[in-house]
């Protein structure tokens, strides 16, 4: 019965639930999971294999594994096995020569390439050219180095095959280290906690959010109150103008800012003409880069707060303003004592809403300064994105990026919950009036 | 069709707002559910309509139990306070909507819509949209839409509340005329006693989720079952005096003494009662007399309303045909029709 | 008269604050049809040369294919957002749904906190379901990102439809679905329209998702096209050309804005009022 009652609602909601579950909840869950792995572009996202590489051996040597054992792992072993013979035949080696090898050397094993070649030279049907002989010899060589093993057992078997008397612990170490897939770890968080970059990023982010937010609120207030007192036609021009940054596709908006601030751009040309320092303001110095980052985002945010404040202003009964004028209030007093107090809630709303969107947005910074010069104007969200998906070097560290994203989500959700309480969310939830 | 509400109980979020309510509306009858706001009258209406669920008891249309049917299967017509016309449809489409839902033939629909529009006097408005209609016209459209599919029961939820005074008067008689012509069992929910009394065969008066009295309008006015009913009906309202029965079959309170109606002379002395005195029973005719000072005069055109303060401080209200016989400050000695006095016991029940 | 005079300083101050925007957008228009001498921003010659990219694919590559793709991209997103928001918003506004409070709060949180931060997760989901590097995948993700806003907006519009309309419909014998489709949906048309406009403008301007989620695919939308064209290392380094392509890209938005200014302003501001 209760389920039946929900049937219609669930039916209507199901498309939304499906999409949101797939593309919001799943990503949240995945981000949470990946944050606890060392997943990166080199580990891949599915399970990995076992490969012993030269780099790995160097690493193990540095970690104090017995060098002799490691040297043996790096050696190529020549072994005359049925598989190797088949390989040689398939590769087009003279069949008579292969038959010779099979007849005389089958089952033999050489750890030295030259010794094996010497044996081959003694065979009756050996190729005349020494190059062909070397090619044939190589076909019998096999090295554990750079071979892919599907799982740990295969890797262990191969390692033990080369190092039959190595201690168990050494073998374990080599096998474990040879794993190329991702592993569970809390290392991302440990790294974030210990890295000095973290603090700098947090400071940057706080500064960015606070500065942009102040710009948004104060300019928005100024615009809203200004246009409120101006004749409608003039006011209209300003509100059209200020909505443009919000409407403009972000790529074009970034291009326009580049034109405005780069060498040869508008400000540059103007500064040159006036004899002021002219350089690429977006990339040339930290203070100008920060100014641009704040303006780029602030202009977009200001239109949002202007619209909200304007509609709140229009909601003030005009009689109140008349009354205050009759009471002898100056324009400034009117703004201070009548208008601003009634904008308290819209201001609070803009502050909370913009805090969240500024915290998590990075597109504009990415397309303008991209955190530069150096990483001076980088913020948390941008760094997380760059770490995971947009590295200059192509070394994409999904795990670390996800860990950063998770921390941002935690902050964001906490703030959201506080805001929901603040704005009396419960008032928005009414119960359905048709009970059937 | 006879409508029976049997032991009806309604709960919202564990608060019971109506408990074990019983009511019968006879076939073809128009019954008013009258009460102050929040008394549960609209909840009852919505339960009958199938918009609210019934938490206990049953609702029967004739012999059919509809308690757990959704409203689509009940065949009730509802006129809402704000009419709830579909703003994007013409008047014709509004009225035709219930029929198109039933997939009736085009010709049938056309015929029925025109017939009902004729009955409601909106035949010439069919092409308009609701926003182009006056309040009274919207009301007529809502009524036509509710009636076009010949519902078993017609429910009217405060249908006149959104009309101005003149239209209210007009629509009062129009709704009653249409209801009588169609003969559909109807319930009118209202908080306005004049509407209830002028439009309905019987009134069920509700307070705090319970029905206090069901009676014809005049019976309810003359013989209210309780002090609440007596106080709710009547404009200007009744005045109550709290006191007790005296030895000689009279009533005494704060310096006022009045004889009780003849049928109540036998009441034992000393019993605490309250006396209800309607303004029209104070003034020119009657067996008892009271004297006091006029403290308030409100001319209402045809009649004049007076408040007189008696010696003990009690205030009586009197309404009399207009004349200029008394002014504020005058001392008057007026008759009281003691046989029409209403008497209630300590619990507010009529004696 | 005194009143108008005293407003001059205010207007001047506003104009000063708006100067960067005014200059940028003025030159966006002017630069596409003029040339300026080196070292100056003031144009001295009229030319249509910067618009040659429209007819000559050798300038910046074919612009029409990305245009068609962007149209398709935008239209699909608008369609998905409208359908899903109009049903989802209705359910949250009017129907019995388990965990209503929680769902509403969830939608609001997702709305307030745009989870582009979760792009890593989205990236992996697309890889798992095989939609990475496809247009479909990007469309789905973009639509999903817009949904919380859409659902919230539509819920707000549904909330303003009088309950009595629905009650009357139910009385008239219509099922809840019919009531929604024939009686309620027509009442929220302005909302649907505003949402469609908003979604169209948002989708038209989208850059990051195609770039990140379909980096090596064979389709291009105008945003990635413009970004490729305006790459500082490109052979076509010329802001007048970038601006021409950009203006071409923005024209549909400007047109929509010119026609529907009022509605757009409402949804850009009022839409987030909850």
C-alpha cells in the first residue's frame, strides 16, 4: 500500500533519478573510492599486470635488494624448447638448421648469449651470414625483463625460474613491486597533509573566493542601487551590458580578456601611450594576474547579484521610499536605513551561493591565467583538475586529484547543509494535497 | 442520491482533526457545512471528493462505498473557492473537459455543454477564456463544469467567498436555482451563516472537528442546541448573560432579573445557567422589561442597533425599526420577549 | 530637474565601472570588420577579410561542421533537460515520493555546488560504459550537470500552479498523468521556455566537457573550434580573426538575448532564488 502510493511519484521521478544516479552519485562514489588509490595514467583504471622493468630493478637495488639476484633477472636466457623451435620455424629460419638445433641442442639452456652462438656455429646447416645466425639465436632468447604476466602467480613462477634459490621474501618483494595496476592507499591524503603546497593552495583559494565574492557583492550592490535610481532607459543599458559576461561562451570570454590584457592588447597599448609599464598583464606579474582572475570571475558574478538585488529592491514598497523622503531623509540616508536593511537576505544568499560556486569553479582561471605565473594564481579546484586530468607533462594522477576533489566536496556539502538550515529549507517542502 | 458519512475519522501527521463524524445528506437536498475556519468542514468536503484519504469510517454514495476510491471513480462535481478554471482553455473546453476525458462523442459533448451553459446563463461566453470573465461569470462556468457530467454529488467549497457583495447576492440565488433544477444532492461549505441559511435545506454546524447540530435554518436559529450554535448564528450576534435560576422561576444576574420562558419555569432554584438574548427580542414588545442607559447607537438604514447598559453593568443589544427615539445617554425602559429567551446550562447545552 | 542633475555623478560612476565590459564588447564588434595599425587600438581601415573563414575553409578549417555539431549538441541537451526536469520537478513539487525532503535537499545541494569537481568520476564512468570520446557521452554529462538547476526551477514553477486546478482535473475524472500533461504542463510553459533558453545558452557555450571527455574524437563543437583557432601558437595568430570567429559563435546567443531579455534576466537571477 505505501509503495503503491509512491508509484506515480517514482514514475515521474525515475528519469531524473536515473541520470542523477549515473552521473552524479556514481562519480561521487567513484571519486571517493579513487581517492584511496594510487590510480594514475600509468596504472590504468582497470586491473594491472606484472612487469619487471629496468627502472624497477634500479629502484629495488636502491631499496637494498641483493644486486646479484637483480642482475640475474636482467639477463637473457637462451633455451632450446619446442616453443622456441616453432618460433624459429615460423620466423623463416632455414628448416634444416632448425632441425639441427632440435636434434643436438634440445633441452639445453645457456645464460650467456655468446656461448649459445658458439654452439650454433658448430652445426652443419648453419647460415652463412653471421647476421642471420644472430637473428636465429635471438629467437631462442627469453628474458623476464619487460615480459607481461597476467597475474602474480605467473610472475612468481617466472622469477623463481630465474632465481631458484632466492629467499622467499626477496621473491615476494620483486613480485609485489612488479605490479603495474593501481593499489589501495591512503598516501594521497598523507601527501596532501604533509605537502607545503597544500597550505599555499588553501590560502590562494580563500583569497580568491573572498576577493571575488567581495567584488561580486559590492559591485552588484552598487549596480543594483545605482540603476534603481536612474531613469529606466539608462538603467536598462547597464543591466544589458552587465549580463553579457554571463552569456558569453567561456572560451570567447577568455579570448576577449586575453586581447584586453596581453601584449599588443588594449590595456597594453593604452599603457604604452601613457608611458606606464606595459607587459602581458595576465602572465607578467602576480598582482596583475590576481587582479585579472578576480575581475574575470567577478564580472560574471556581479550580474547575478545585480539581478537578485534589483528584484529585491523592486519588491520594496515605493511608499516606504516616499515616506522616508517626506521624513527628510537624504538619498544616502535612504539607501543606508531603508534599502540596505531590506537587502540583508539577498546579500546573504549571494554570499552563500557564490561561495560554493567559486569554490568549485575553475573554468575561467583555467582558460585565462591557468594558475600562472608559475602556480601563483592556482586554486584548489583547478589544481585538482590539473592533477587528475589536464597535466602539462601528461602524468595524470587520478588518485591524488580525486583525493583533492573529495576534500572539496566535503567542504562544499558541509557548507550547503549549513545554508539549507539558514534559508529555512523546511518551508520549501510542502506535503502533497491530493492524497490518492 | 443519498450521501452517508459514517464514523468518518481524519488524521494529519498523527493529529486527529475529525473523529467519528456522522452525517446524512438526503437525495436532492442541499446541505450547508457551516463553521468557523479550521473547524474541519473543508477537510470533510475533500474527503467526500476523494482528495483526502479516509482514515476511519466510510463514505457512501447511495449504497456504494466510495471510501477508498480515488476521486476519478466517485463522480462528484466540485466548485472550488477560486473556481480552478483551466486558464489555457476556452469556456467551452473547460466545461467539455470532463466529457472529453470520458471520450464521449463530439456531437454529444457539444449538445451537453450548450445545454448546461444555457442553464447557467453563459451560452454567449463559450468562446472566451477564463481571464476574460468577471468573477460571477467564472463562478457560473465552474458550476457548469461541475454539473455537466451529472455528478452524484455536488460539492461547493466557499463558492461565494471571492465575489463582491452584490454578485454574492445574485449568485446565492442562482446556485440555489440551478441546484433545484438539476436536483443534485449538494454540500455547501461556508463560514457565512447568511449563505448557509439562505441557500440550504438544512445546516450542519461544525466546530473543532465535530458536528454540533443538524437542522433546518429556522429551527437552528430558533432552537440552537448549544451556546456555540446560538452564538454563531445571528447578526448582530446574540448576547449571553451568566447567572442563576431564582426561586420564582426567573433568572438573575448582576442586577438583572428576567422571567424564564414559560416552559422552563420548573427549573430548580440556584442552578447556574446562561441566558441568550437576541437583539430582536429586546425593544418594543414582550412581557418583561429592562431599564438602562443607551451607550451606543448604530443606524443601519432600515433598522437601528442599540447597546444599553443595565444597572449591574451588563450590556444588552437591541435592534429596532429605524426611528429617532433614543440617543446615546438616554435612559430607556424597554420590553423583553421573555418567551423567546434561550437558556443554556453550565456546559453550554440548551436546556 | 534637480533630481536628474544630481544623478549625473552616479551615472558617470556606473559608466566607469562598466568601462572594461563596454570596451571589450565594443571592440569585439568593431575589430571584426576593421584593421588597426600596429601599436594602436584605434582602427583605420574597414575590411571584411576577417570573415573569410566563413567561406574559405583554408583560413581556420571548416566552420560549418562544428556549427552543425554544436546545434545538435545544444538541441539534444535542451530536449533532455526539459523532459527530465519537467517530470522530476513535478514529482518533487506535487507527488508522493519517498524521502522527499532528502531528495529535495540533494537536488538543492547539487544545484548550489556544481560538481564539475567530480569530473574525474564522470570521466571514469564514461570510460566504463564506453561513452568516453563520444558526443552522446558529453551530451549526457552536460544535461546531467544542468538537471539539478532545471528540476529546481521547474519545481518552483509547479509550486505556483494552484492545487485546485489539479483537484478539479482529478474531479473531472482525469488520471494524474492526464492532469499533468493537459492541465498543469500548459500552466508552466513560461518556465519551460525560460529553462529551454537557459539550457540552450549554457550548452552552446560549453567548453570543458567536450575538451576533457572527448579529447580525441572526430567531432568538434564551436567552443573547441574557437579554442583551437585562438591558440597563441597557431599560424593564424590574429585577434581580429579570433574575434570574428567568436562573434560568429556568439551571434545566436546575442539574438536570443535581444529577443527574450526579460525572461532571461528572470531565470539568471530569479531562477536561483529558490
